[in-house]
């Protein structure tokens, strides 16, 4: 049995494991002094109070949403990315992420999954093993690109957005071909 380190919450005085406390670098233990439950209760009470309500209204007036809202984060990030420093940071991150083999695989999987989700091409009956097969196709395409030096892509045999028929993003509709062949094929069925 593994012994789990515990800590007493300064508010409720209950001894709890460390995973019940938020991480905090400033504290000697590496975790906050109050447990997550007490912190959530305090935040809820604060935002229901007059002072918290004023803060929320001010944030809504300034950002168009509350402090905890996602829109304010995305607005600030979008605004930051338009600055020269933000553009450089985004470019560095994108380059670092997409130039690694793992990053390319993940990016390719995400792009294909996004496209197929957009047009409802992933059936709900797929199992985790099917998703693993799909991942393997993308890994194979990446491996073949590295070995041969010729860019390879995962192709949908029956296209996702064909003229007369729409295929599915499933393992039995995928194959690995060169990028030039895939571009030539387009949204046509070529068996």
C-alpha cells in the first residue's frame, strides 16, 4: 500500500490528502492552505456578496462577460496575439508544437477529427479500438514521410464531402497515400 501524504485544512480543520488542495508554489508544502471544497464555498459566498457582485458587474462592463467567463480570456488572448510580442509568442509556440513528430501527429488527428465532427462523419458506434486504428494510420503516414522523405497523408477512400456520396471517418475508409496523389484525387472516389 502506498502512503499518501495528508494535510489539515486551515478553514475546516479536516485532514485530507494533498490532491484535495490546489497546487501553490509559494507555500512550503506546494499546496494551498485551504482545501478545494472550502475555497469553492468561499468563492461562491464572495460572488453572492455585494462586493463580489460589484466586481462581477465591473468586469462585465469592461469585458462583456464575468471574470470567470471564458469570453474574457479569449478576448484578452486574441488582443495579445495582435501585439508584436504576442504574434512572436504564438509563432514560436506553433513552430515548436508542429515541428515535433508527436505534435504533427496530434495536429493531423485533431484537424481530421474536427473536420469529420463538423459534418457528423464519426459514427457513435465506434469503439476505442477503432480510434486507436485511426491514430495508427496517422502515425504510419508520419513514419512513411520521415523514411521516404516524400510527404504522405491519410486519405478517405470515400471522401467526407463527396459530390454524390459522403464517407465516414472510420478505419475501414482510410488509407495512406502520398500528398500529391491525395491532392490529385480531391473529393472523388478513386478505388
